[in-house]
C-alpha cells in the first residue's frame, strides 16, 4: 500500500518523502496518511514514534497543511473506531468506524464501485457521480455531520467514500489503485489550496 501510494504521487509529479520522522513531517507542505492494518494498530502506530502525533497535530490543525487519509488513514479522522475493540481516533472529522452491514453481499467490500458525489470540493474537480474507485475494507465511517460527507458508494446501503472539512480530506477507497479517477483525485489534492 505505501509503495503504491508513493508511486501514484510520483506519477502525478509530487516529490515524496516516506518518513516516520516528526521533523520531516513538520516541514512537509502536504501530508498523506495511507493507514495500515486494522484501526487499533494504525492508531497505536501513530503513538509509537516519539513526537509523531504531536507533529501531525501541529502541521494539520495548527498550520493548516493539506492532509489526505487513505483507507484506514481516512478512518483515523473519526472519533472512535470499533474494529476489534473501541479505539479513539484523531476526532478531526466526527464519526464512528463500524463494521459494514451489507446483507447478501460479501464483507470485506472489495473491488470497483461507483462514486456518488454528495457535495462539491476542489479535490473532486473533474470527478463525477458514476466514476469508479477501488475499495478494500470491512469497516466504514458513519459520519456525525452530513456536511463532512463528500461522496459515498452503494454497497447494500450507503458507504462513506470521501470525507472532508477545512484542510483535511479522506478516501475510504484506494486512489492509488483507482486508475484515472484516483490519479485525478491525487493530482487535485496536490494542487489544492484550502
């Protein structure tokens, strides 16, 4: 996942530094959090590197550095995740991360799905309802505020696909694996000035 995200960013012209160094994070002009594994493990990993959570908070919340979370990285924006056990998220975009309830369909939700755009946003420029994105997940974010929901997908009910507020966006799907739609979103993120 990390290698795919790095390649996609480079493909659209970004200079990329993959890091677990808080000092590098502090000087970044954009931040991408791909997420890894399950919600509790990803949240714990943010606290394992001394100063990383503080550097992330300082950059995103205090300095307004554009941020995108991908898959579990997006889920980290929520208030609480319920994968395996209740785990506090960053609580930057309110909501809960719960197991997908899709009667008659397989979970994990895996494969291509149409996006349904709920509200315009600069990272969605040139992306419309019906464009496809690639999903791989068993948990999804249930929003506290509808105005933070930018797009959803239908998987036996609405599944949050893109969230956003202020200088933060998140995608439940993998833009780095979502062909033209994903590369367009990544390119839009790189040129976005919140």
